[in-house]
């Protein structure tokens, strides 16, 4: 709605989802043959008089196209052969009237075309005399309301299905549901970012040129083209820039996404939720999910310019909090020897109503999964996360508690990251939590689909001492508007 998964995300699986963030642009303010034909088929079941009006609209539109050079057979899709030569030689207007008459069930065989014309006009006059409303092009606002109503119905039906499958209703004594969702932070939801640019059909060459200019640095080492539209100047036309900005205003703004996000989050009926790239925590997510029966933990990223962070929500009455901690990952040291930090991990030791304990982790690793240079950063962050997990479990006497790691790890090769992290521990002769050797993640469809990528980068890793009894259906993410 939201997601915009630009709402980004996937409900009960990992994900970055934008199924309803983009709606079709408003239809042109005139009838086309296809719309007219569709209207004929639809209205015939309602009343006959409006159909006559639609037939006249069909004829008027077809004649308009005829003046632009189309043949009558092309306009009405008539299939002709050698036996229909006489039909092809008819006046175009006669052929169009004949087709419209056949659509209305008027017999045309052996009937003079003038009679057919009169019958059509009689039906039109009858419809006007009855003062029945004429059919007009669909109102975009009405269509959007209809779509919203249908989406609500679908979510309600999904809830009923979940109850039948045991997700939303009674569960086993030791069962619980976990969800991971990258919600696309409000301040980061911007279609002018080079990895979005929805509304344009860009070639790979033009896209590459935009990225090159976006990451270009000056002699002082700082980015040379900061801010829209500096990095698209000379690549995108003014008209293309306007399209991007229009999509941004319509589909990416926080006020248009936030309610859809909450709707999807609630619909997954999860007992444990990881929200990453989460901003508007105090003002929006906390009060809304608290009202839905959740308690929460939150840790914002330490970099001053980063307004988002990781959040853990747990269902009150299913889980109770025993202990929690957070880790700020050190990426490097600056010239003065100070630690440079940006990403975080959030960990909670929770007790289930069954009396058993579980450790739940939410994290979001370094960005740009396409950039191999970032692999080392993600590996260092993973090693620090595992070190923090080990220390946390030892300090809380919870080494036997199974671990669930949820997050946007920004990589398609998580095994490579884990292997590097293992080597780090072995070289340091550090004790490591067994999670790193026994965890696995259910297979998933792509969780991040944008104009530049289609990949799985979000995960739910589960230690082998936990059994996965079911997996939510991952929506197929597309670029449909």
C-alpha cells in the first residue's frame, strides 16, 4: 500500500512491497473505442436506453478515427474474406451503423440501412424521454474509492482465511507468528532518488549515467551533485523531471502511505514484529500499534542525518519483556580516531506465555546491495551483531533461548556475509553464539522490486531449535502502476 513494501514491505514475510502505491493515471477526457465497447457490454445488463446512447457514442468516435485515416474494418475489428467483398464496398457509415445495430441486437440482414439508422435514433430518443442518466467516462475519484473498498474486503477475507488456518485465531500452546517489514521511512520516501524515478521508462544507459552523476565527487571528496535535480540535469528532459515529481507528490508522501502501512501490519496478526527503516515512531507507529495491543522497543540510528531506526513490537498477553539491548555498529575510525557509526541492531529477550524464552533481533545493514564494496561493511556489522548477541545471551543466562533474526540485510548472498563473520570470530578466538551455525531462513520471492532491481534482501533467520510450522504467502511484487 503501501504499501509503498515504497509503502515498502511484506506482511508476514520479509519484504519491500509497493503494490498499491501507484495507481493508474486519470483516463483521457474522451471516449475511446475500447471504453465505449466495454460500456456497451456492461450497460446492456442495466437498461436498453443508455445502450442506444453508447452506440451513438461508439459511432461518433469511430467516425472521428475514420477521419484520421483508419479503415472501417480496422475500427470495428471486422474480419472479412472473399465472400464479404460486398460488405467491404459498403459506405463506411453504413458499416459502422450495421455493427452498432448488431451490438444492440437489431436485425440487419435484408434491412435497408436507413431503417437501421431510424431504429437507433428511436432508441436514443426513448432513452432521453425516460430521463435516464447518460453514461459518462468513469470518475477517477469514484474508481479510487471502489478500489479502496475492494482492498478492505480483501483484507477482511484474508483475516477470515487466517483464522481458519490458525493464524488469526487459536494457536498451539507454543506457536507464535513473526513479521519483518521495511516500511520505507517517511523522510526517505522520495521518487526523485535515482533508484526510484517511477513514471519513466529509462534505458540502462541513461540510468547508469544518472547513478554516475549521483555518486560523482569533487576534488574535496564531497558529492558534487547533491539534491534533485542536479544529478539528472542533461540526462532527463524538463518534461521527464515533471513526471517524476508528479509521481512523488501522488504516491510517496507520508500522509498518503501511513494508514496503508498500519492496515497491512495489523492484517498479518503477528505476535513479534520487526520494523526497519522506521521513523515517525513516537508520533505514529507507537500509538497506533499500542492501541492494537503491542508493546515496543526502538533504537534510532546514531548518525545525525539518519532519522530512522529499528523497532520491535511484541503482543502483550503473548510475550513479556525480560531484557533488551541495542548495538551501534562501528564502521570505521575518522581522521581523529573517532568511531563512525550509522547502523544499529536491537535485541530483546522475551518470555512466551508457555514459559519458554526467545531472543528476537531487528537490524538493518549497510545499503546498496548492488555495490560489492559494501559487502565488507555488512560483514563487519554482522560480526558485531553476533558478538553483541553472544554477550547479551551470556549476561542474561539465555544461551539456550532460540534466536530469531529479522531485518533488511541488503544482500542477496547472506552466506558470504556469515562466512566472513565466522572467520572474524575464529581469528579473534572469541566465543560465538551457536545461532551462526544453526540458523536458516525460509525461501522467499523477491522482497525489493524497484525500477533498478528485483531481489531478496530481507530475511527471517530462525535457529534450528525452533520449528517453522507455516509461512505466509509472499506477494509477487511488480512494477505495475
